[in-house]
C-alpha cells in the first residue's frame, strides 16, 4: 500500500529532524508539529480500518492516491530542504505550508467518512458464509461438487492420512486444521474428505461452512440451522446465543463432521466453539486456513500442505490436460517443462492444464506456451484463480502490505537473503518504530508473519537459528508486480523499454545484466536522468546512471560512481563494490547498512572540541568489509550502535593493536564480528590487546594464529551463540576445552585448522551445542565420543576430514540411535573421491 508506506516514511523523517536540532533550525516548529499531527491521524486511520469501513474500491483508490501524493510531496519538500541546507546552506522551505494544507483537507474528508457524512454504506451487502448441512436419512446438499476433474491427484497420501484422523479411535471431539498457501488445494482436499462415501456413512451429520474474511458468527450458525429446517421465520427473531444453543442441542448425542473452510482469524472460533458439543463419540471439525498462526489456536497439531514435487505435478497436469487419456509421446517432454514451471502450486497447474486441454495438441503450440507462461497467465487466467491469491494480500494488515509488494523487487527463482530484505525495508522507510525494538527487529517479525501466512517460503536457517534465505512463488511475485504497477509502488524497467513519464517514480528496478563494456541503452539512460525524485535504484546489471539527490537505497555501486554516491546525504543502504572512502562518509548520518566487497575508511575529520560538532552515525548497524580499520576511540563514538562488523587486516602493525583490537569492546551493541588477518599477527601482542564486547552473539576468526588455550578469552563471553574458527584462526595439535566456558554456544564450526589432531571434550564443555561443522581437518584423530551425549545436538557435518574422524562420527550416530534411542541426531559426511575410497576400505 503506497499511501501507508509514504506516511510512515514522512513520520520517520520528522523523527529524524526532531532528533537532530542542527538540521531543524530553519524549519518552523509549528509547521512540523502540524505535519506530524496530520500524518499521525492518517496513519492511525489506515491501520485501524484497513478497508473495514466499507469503502468501495473506487473510493479506496481515490483516497489512497491523494494520501500518497500528499505524503510524497511532504517527503520531497523536507528532504530537499535538508539536502539543500547541507550542500549549499539554503534555508528555503516555501512548499511545506501547501503540503500541510493538502493533508488537512484529506484529513477532513476522512473525518467526514468516519462521521458518516458521506454515503458509503448504503446498499452494502454483508457477505455471509455459504453453508450446507446433510443428514444421511434426508437429501444431502454438498459444499461444492468435486466432479471428475477435482479428484485429489497428487495428495492421495495426505487424503488417506486425514481419513485415518477423521475415523480414528480417539473418541473426544478433535479439531484438524489444514494449513497452506492460497491455491495449494486445501479446500479441494477438505471437499474430497467431506464427500467420501465412507465418511458420509460414518458421521450422523455433516456440515460445511465457508467463513472467509468477513464473517458473522450469527450468520454461520443460522446457515447451519436453516439447512435443517424448512421454516426460518422463528430463527430470524433469535440472537446469536439463542441460535447457538439450538445448534448445540441439534448436535448433542450425534457424531458430526463440521468443515470450517477458509478461516482467516481465530476470533471466529472462540465465538462459536462452545456450540459444538464434545459427545465423546468421535466428532470431528476440519478447519482450512492459510495462516499457521491461526491454526495453533485450535488446540491440536495442524496438517501442513506442501507444494507438489515434479512427479506429482506432472500427474496432476496430465489429469487436467488429458483426463483419462495418455499424454501423446511428442508432448511429454514439453508438458513436463510446463508443469515444472508451475513450481508445485496445484492452482497454477490446474489453470494451465485446463488451458491446454482446450488448445491445439501440437508440439509447436505447446512450446510457445512454455516460453511465455507469465504473459499467458496474466491474459488468460480466470478471475476466480486470481482472486484466490489476491485474498491473501487484501487480508494483510496495513503495515505488511508495502513490505509484501516489495518482494517483487527480486527476480524470479531468487533466493532472498532475509537480512538484506530487512535492511531494504528499513532503508525504504516502511517500518513504523516502537519504543521497545529496533527497526530491524520489527522487520524480522514481519518476515516471520509472512511465513506464518504462507506468503513466503523458508529456504534455509542460519547458524543462529534465524531465517537465512527465503523465496516467494512466482504467482505471488506476479501479484506483487501487478499490484505495485497499479499503485505506482515499483517501476520495473527493462532494456527494451523506452519509458516515458517516469519522473515521479519512487522505486526503480532493473534486472537485466550487461557486460561491463556494453553501455545501457540510450532510452534507459534518458529515462533515469529524469527521475530526480527516486528514492531507490536497484539493479542486478551493474551501475546505472543516476542523478537523484534524495536517494535512500542503491545496491549497485562501482568505483567510478563514488563522487555521485557521496552527494547522496539521504542514503541509508548501499553496497557491492570496493573503494577508498573520503572523509565525507562520516557526514552521511542516514546510513544504516554499508555492505561492500572492501572499503577503506579514513580517520574521521577532527572536531573543534564542541560536542555538537561531532556527527554520530547513530543509525549505522552494518559495516563490512573494512580494510585495515583504525578503530580509535573517536571512531567508536561515531559508530556506537554498530551491530555487525567485518574487518580484514593486510597491514599488521603496532598501530593495529592500539587503534582496533583494544577498543573493540567499547562497541557495546556489537552482535556479530568477523576478523580476518591476511598476514600472521604477533601472538603476544594480539593476546595482550584482544578483547570482545559481552554483547557478542556471533564471532568469526580467520588467520589469527591463536593457540587452542587462547580460546579461554572467547569461551567466557556470556552471550556467544555462534563461533566459526576458519583457516589458520587457531594452530596447535591439541584442544582441551575448560568446563564452564562456551556455556551458551549453539553452533561451532572449525575449518582448515590443519594442525588439530586431538580434541579432548565431553558434553559438559558445550552443554547446549546444536550443530557441529568440521571442514578440512585432515589430521583429526576422532570426534570425542561424549560429544554425542549433548542433549541439544541435532547435526554433525564433516567435509574433507580424516577417515578416522568420519568413522568416529558414524560410531556416535550408532550409539545414539541404537543404544540410546536418540532419533534426533543427524550425521552428514562428504569426502573427496580418494577419501571416500579409503573410508570404504576401513
């Protein structure tokens, strides 16, 4: 939602101004207060209503466009003023009064809507649930006919599993939630269960209710009762509780099956659950929902539907495209390609199967379909299929909508780095702050919310247990792009474009790649040069020519554009190249995340002794990778809130120990630290100055040439959860850990510390270790057998280690599995070809 994103951004800008008095001296405080008041009102209005006030879609779009336009104007005026003040000392701020006047006008219109002075609710039909109830002794009406073409292809095992749960020996009433993303087949699975001939005879009463996003408990109960009664006039006069009591009476003593289809909130369950009696006779309630965090409210483990694999996808495709016929041999290869491109989503497979069933069965035609699935989907797919997916977007709370639309920034099949996504959301200004969390912590919660809503899929978890990478189904990505285009939220540019009228676009994305010696097309360059108001330029194709001075996000940086970057005083995120930064970087107070292949940071400019003269980069949280970083006390003061820091040292000198290692513990919010020494440091000097802040959660060392006994410095860190000892970080043949150290360590990785032969450890040394990764330890005699007794350990991974170490890992697994019955431990071993042969011989 462009309007909400723009309003949050304006509020964040206002807070930045209020927290930095130097930059607000020329602003009229009354104007800023008025702006804040009006923006806060509109934000609260959008968050509290989120389309529940009964607007028509035309009125929604009209109001949102005006709010977004006014909020963007406020952004432009204020940020332009700040940039002018920094770059030229200008204090002109002529347009803010007009912006505030526009916002006041919009606020008045909203107030009129809330007071009912505009006719928004007339003739509105409350969408109620669709219901049916059947009793074996009477005629049965079905929720929706499955028909021949809706059989449960691809989910036979799931169907049988749920049949067992429905008819199992558990006598008490059981609620069975079925969870999965939109279009995955939850309703089809529930319908196949509901209409199964054995099920119809097993249950005395069956009832189906489609709840949907807008529900009424009374209407749900009324529908269930009215399907059993020819006369509803008496029920019309009853309230919700009276109807519920009647339903409870009708179900008492009978074995019933209730299906609550398409549930979006647990609230409805808490309103009606008391009307479903537990007759202790095997009654069952099936719930389908897209929301994992809703399913947990039903008091039993839920059944999660997964995307189909390639074999099942092909099976479903053939059923939809050919019914009971065989696929012609000449179409099999191209047909499998089409099915594979649907990425396991039954809805999409069914759409293309039905489309091709009615088309020419020629190889040429099918190949044309395969080459352009997306455009065909956009032009030919039926509205009902699109609505199934768009429901998920429409149901999102206002604060999640812009973050979801932003997923369209990433190209198809892209594994999205979760931390990068978080940083981009924050840099874009989408996150509304609160008093207890950082913006990044709030954004991390958003990712978890999307996972619970089955809108994004987790690809991998990191060493700390947090989501590391994720992705989004292509069909949902297309939904993001369509909605973004409609709301002018993102502009996707291609080399074939000759874009016109994009000067007001806020976010521009360019995915095409060009070799470094090929210039971007002239049309692209001309268009970008007109985008003076753009806040984001995101490119996978190398540097784009740009001039916007209000830029916040730039993820494609090369050496030759450094001068341009340093003019971007509004920049919050940039990354990807190596360069030597001039002193001006210490004036970029908006920076939050700097991720470069390598950056040399100069000493900060000296101050005149006045506290106000020192610019503190209070928002800077990520800084990597810094070459030969001189971390003086002055630098520590300027980056006091840094959370993630990576440093590589090529020049190991005495100045290093005085200006970096000794001061690192002054960074009291540092959570992740990476040290790499390209040249062997002096061990005595290193030990004398090596300190770490107690806040550290993750530590990675490389090339330090410490001895194993030196790790006592690290083992005492109270919050350390992840330790990675990479190549030559530690030397020596034997490690004897000390009890009482590494008490919170969950992840330990030792990589190419070639000297290690003997590791004398037991379960008391790493009491909560969960994952152990050993790489390139060619001399290691064995993994200590008592490591396997650590109760939290679930994963041991060996790569290119000695055969004896691999054998000890297998013995640990055998002991845990066969002697102790521990089925949670997993051991994985990878060898070189030669190592594998030697292992087989042993």
